[in-house]
């Protein structure tokens, strides 16, 4: 088999790995109730990973500096982008101005009772709410979702269904994960401006989808 035949097979069978940001659909169903999620970090990780935007491969961002861990799966929603429309949603909700998007896909935390030790995979999730996070003036929402068909969390419909201690754990993680030892008196870099429910989560996702279509589907 010569190289031309091999390339023809590769092209027809889609053997190349798709970039999970651009090569995976956002919605899993026609009714737009279930979303695809790419997971970058699991609770057992002591290293923060993130997807390399150019290649689509997972890379080491930095070692975690503290013993606190994220109490959920963590990743992003494919084919979303935080830019002007995402910033407008936050400005309207908070009654504040001069926000900008953080130029990343929309982040997401996925609740599950399963122990998953390996990141770099896709799953189907149902959004139920989110954290309106502002990071140095940049809108950096954290959507909260449940793993589809999860035995413990799968029936949750809105953020009010989530135990308070679990929400507190998520808030604590994002308020402290960028802190640097020796700078405890420095002004906080991250603000959790509010916690919102299902309807607001869909608004954030839809704004992220519109931003994505504007910049990547010209």
C-alpha cells in the first residue's frame, strides 16, 4: 500500500484526533438540554492541566501549590468562547461595566459520585447553574453541571439542589487556587460575584456559543 492509499484511508476514516474545542459539538441533543464536556482535571490531580489551544492535547499548566482539591470534574464546553457577548451577560446581571471576556472556552464543573482518576476525556452533562466569577476584570464563569445519568446527582435540576457544603468547596477552590505563598495580604485576584441557577447557566452558555460563532465560524 503506497502513501496515497494510506492518506486516502486516513482522510475517509477520520483517524486524526479532533481538537476537543473545535472538533466536538456543543449540544448532544436537538432540544439543547445536554452538552458535551471535555475534562481537563479530576479531583485526584495534584497538577493543574489545561488543553493546549493549538494542538488540542492536554498539557501541564502548573503544579497545585496547596492541598485543597477541586471537588468535581473540571474542564470546558466545546465550541464556546468568552468574549464581548459573554461580558455583556455578566455586566447586565451585576449592574457593572467594563468587563471583558477571558478569551477562553466556557469553564465547567461536573458533579458525579463516580471516582474518575484519569482526565482527557469527553462526557455528557446537564447544566444546573454556575458561579459568576470575575478574575482581574475578566469574565470567567464556571458552569456547574451534573453527569448525565449519575446515580447521586443525575436528578438535580437547579443549583438549589446542590448541597451547600459542596458549593462552598467549589467557591473556596476558585477563590484560592491562584494564591501565592507569602502574599496572603494581597488584594484578591478572583471574585465570586454571585451563584446563579439553571436559566442563567443557559444564558451564559448561549452567549459563549454566539461569541464562538462570531470568531471561529466566519
